[in-house]
C-alpha cells in the first residue's frame, strides 16, 4: 500500500524543511515531497491537516529486556509501545540476561524484530557479562548488526579498562554509549541526595556521582578520539561538563530524558517506587540547566530510558524496588508539554533531537525525509490534549509516575518502512 | 480528629500531638495501679510485626495493648514467613484476612510502614520505626517526658546529639518539638549530618560545646558502632572524645538541664554512666514508662472510638 500524507506541516531538519505539504510514500521509501497529485490508484490518503509530519522518532535508550526478562517486555510489546508513542525505531540496551555480549544474541534480537512494530537496533555490551574484565568481540558484533557498544546500568568503574575499550571502539568506528556514574559515591543510595531524601530517610545518591563519571568519560573521549555518547544527563553540572568538553573539541554527544525536565525528587514523596530511577530525579535547578542545554545544543538528543519492570517488582520497599521507569508512550507528550509549548525548544529542534540526531549518532536509516529516504515517518498532533492512562499502554509494564497526567501532543500515525503501524483515526 | 494510621510526626497537627500527650498523661495513671487492666480494647486484636529486631519497643507496644485488654500477636522477621521471601504486601493481606484489627510495624527500610498501611486501607497501622525515616511513638514519648520534666515544650532549647543522618528518632523529635514551639539543635560528626539538614526546622552544629550552650534538654542518640567500620568516624574513642555527653560537658547547658536517651545505651561512648544514672538530670527510665502510656494513647486514638 502506498501512502499519501496530505497537507501536514512537514518538519524535516535534515533537509531544512518546515512547510505545509504532501508526502508520497511508495515501495517503502519517500517518493515525493511537497506537492502530490490526489486520486492516484492504489494510494491510501491520510489527511494530515493540522498535524506535523516528521521523520520517524528514534529512541536510542530502551531496555527491551530481551533476552531473559520477557515478563517485563519483549520485542512485540516493546515495539508496539514504541509505535504507539510515535517511535519508528528503538535501540535496545545490553543489560539483559544474559547481556548482549556475543553476535548470536544480536542475531536473535534481529530475528525477533522481523515484522515488529518498530525497527530494533542493538547496542552491545562493552564486556563479557558486563563484568568489565574482558572486552567483547566487537568486530564480530558489529558484523552481526550491533550499532554501538556501551555499559548502561553497569557503568565501567575501572578507567584503565574503559580507556582500552574506547580505543578499540574508535578503531572500529563504533560510538561508546556511556552510563556516567562513580558507583563509590552512589553506594546503596536510592534517590537523589538532598532535603527530600533527608526527610524521607532514604539513602541519597549525590549529584557528584554522575558529574565525576561524566567528566572522566569526557576526558577519555578526548584522549582516545572515540565518540562518547553520554546517556541520561540529569544534573546541571553534567550539562556544563558536556558543554565544556564540546568547546574543547571532544567527540561527544549527550542526551537527557523527558522525566528530567518534567519531574523532581519530590516525586519520591510517599515512597512512590515508580519514581525510583538511575540517575535519580533531581531538582528544579537541574531542570532549568537541562532545558538551557537542550536549547543551546549542548544536549543533542532526547531519549526515554524506557525501563520496564513488573508490578510485583515495583510494589516493594523503596530500597528494594528496582530502578527505572517506562517512557515510550509518554515521551512525545512530555516533550511537547514541557519543552515545546513553554518555548524552550521549537518543534524543529524537537524533531532534530528525537529523530535526526539519534539516526546520525547510530548511523542507522531514518531521521530524514528526503526523496529516496526510507519511509519511517511519525505524524503527530502537537495540540492534542490527552490524559495518560497506563492501563491502555502497549508495554507489558506500567511503571510510570505519569498516570493521570494531562499532556499535550500525541502521535496519530506511525509509519515504518512505508507500513502504517499505528493510526489513531 | 481521627486518622487511620500513625506513620510519622511530620504530618501531625500540633493539636493532635497535644491530644496524644494529654491522653498519655491520663493513661500513665493506670500504669501506677496495682491492677493494670482497662477494658477499652476488649475483643480487639493487635499484631506487632517486627521485621527488624527490637525487644523494648515491641514489649512496650504489647504491654500497652494488653493493659487495654486487646489480644496481641507478635511476628518477628526470623520466625515468620518473611524469611521464606513473602512480600510485605502478602504479609499484610494475610493478617488482614485473619481479622487482625491493628498493626504495629517495625521495619529496616524507610517507608515500609506507609506501604504496609496502603495494603490495609481500612485498618490502623502504627509505625514502630521504619528505617532511617521516623519513629513517631518515640518522638511522642520524648515530648511527653520533656513536658513532664519541664512543664512545657514551647520555648525550650533541645539539643539532639549523635548520628542524625541515620536516626529515625532524631527525625521524629525534630518535627514534633519544632511543631510544639521548641528550638531544636542537632549536633554530630559532619559525616553523620544529613544532606540539606539546614533546611529542616533546626540549627546545625558540629561542635558539642556550642550546641549544648544554654540547652534546656539534651537528647543523646545511640551511636551504632558499626558505622565506624564504614568510615563515618575513625574510632569509638574519638567519637566519645568529640561527642560523648558527660556532666562536665553539660556545664555550659542550663543548670537544670534534662537528659534523654532512647536506649539501648552505649555507656561510656555517647553518654557517661554517671550522667545516665543521675536522677537529677537523667529521665531515661521515665521515657520507658511514658513509652507505654504513649502507645496506649496511640492505640486508643486509632482503635478506641470505633466500637
């Protein structure tokens, strides 16, 4: 089926386009942009008036839980959640059971993703078992399809090991996707250290745990030449460290997540374990600095850190509950509500940070609506008001703090390779 | 003026604290009787669920409940299904289904009492200490003891000494005393003062002499000796040297200074033996008696009027 996306506002930062127009999708690729003749045979017309037509959103930070923890999420549910949230592609993090540390697992995920509701790109573990003792066979992993290597959730503490890992990544032209944290400062902390943790009697995670990790990794990026991507920036100091590193010419990109601009540590009050995540929710001051970093380009992209957990795992004593919150189905609404509507970033910047930059970072198709490009397209209504209802999520998990929250902006059609996956109408 | 649970002092109204202290004062009279039994909670059952070991607090609660004629059941972490890995939720649902009327919970993790309370939406839960969060009946009994010794709380200067960061007793004292108009000081090693402590309704000190100057009341916290091994302070000897409270140290406090300690004491570490045993200064045994009265007042408040 060919598609005629009619009369939407096409926002395509990769091609400097922001105008009302049509797009013709044929045989899985973008065939025409601008003016498309109506009434062609075998073409499904989708009225996009009042909507934004953008290159498909790409979330590079998803815990798909495959292999090993399919009770939390699997490829079918995770990609369905992605499509419902307007994402045409996701990249899955390697902290699975077992970790994604060999080519066979990459191929297994690729096989499971055939025909799924979104493209799945694989980020491989940097080390066997994520134990940071032996490097993975990166060249073979790359051949199998891995687009990057990283250490999310298990940050490498040994700087000497990370130096070798990044030198090796650089040789193979793979970006290093880093969870920046000095675990000796985190200890057994469970939320951001500050007044709220003091009142709740919960062990604090000091902000310097992240800051020192970010600073060290930025130094290693400069030393090794390896492209460092800093995951989930949550502190004002980390924003500044990334800004300085870029100024010094470090090969570095960085992301933040919607929760770090829309919630603070006060979400933990009442011992809401859905507000327990790593890095932890911080303060208003951090939110302001992160917004500034998004606006001035210090923070290149926005990802979700979608981290599904079963209800019984989160329904525990706060200290015992696992870290993480889901995000695929609330990300677009949170970004429009908290960043676009208040004028922090423009819609074009948003599309850049949620589609064009992620595609560029991982070197994957998408992120652009030029003629001949793959037809991964998200149509969203930037003004649609809706209330978050986790009961209808496509994800297997419900661990979010946003249930009942009113948001503005929602995907209305998600197209992957010319295939209409999700359509609200 | 009814609540379902007593989970903390932070969210209590001063009038509620006043009410509990007044009722406890009346109940204390029962403790002095030869026959310590009133029928107030006859036919009701109270379970004390101690996920963390404690002899005195559990005995105090059970004694209070028995004086009021409630039936009591005690579940300890080591002997119950908790060691088989049952969740807090399932423990609560099971006891609820058995028809237990009220729950007293001690737990090693902050917030566990509040979570337990959410699993039994129609029955009272009393927090008997949750992690490093709060220990509200301890805070109340400390206030009752101070009021008894001084005739008032308002206008007093109360200094809390020790491991503030890990103390649920400190948090409950800070909220309660400040709500009742006392001026609260905290003092301890800089490593055991919690983050952003200056945003609490307290003055923060790391010098014991300065913190004791002009104090009406000193509440000495138990120091957990295992803290030393993870680097919060170098040695027991050095802790005692800097923060051990003795009569000599109290020279700068008010002449009629009163000293509290929640027990159990490390004599010669955080408190000198001669001080702990001086009936002119120490009210430590009064605290224990008042603990029973406060727990009676709490059970009456949450369970009493429903029949």
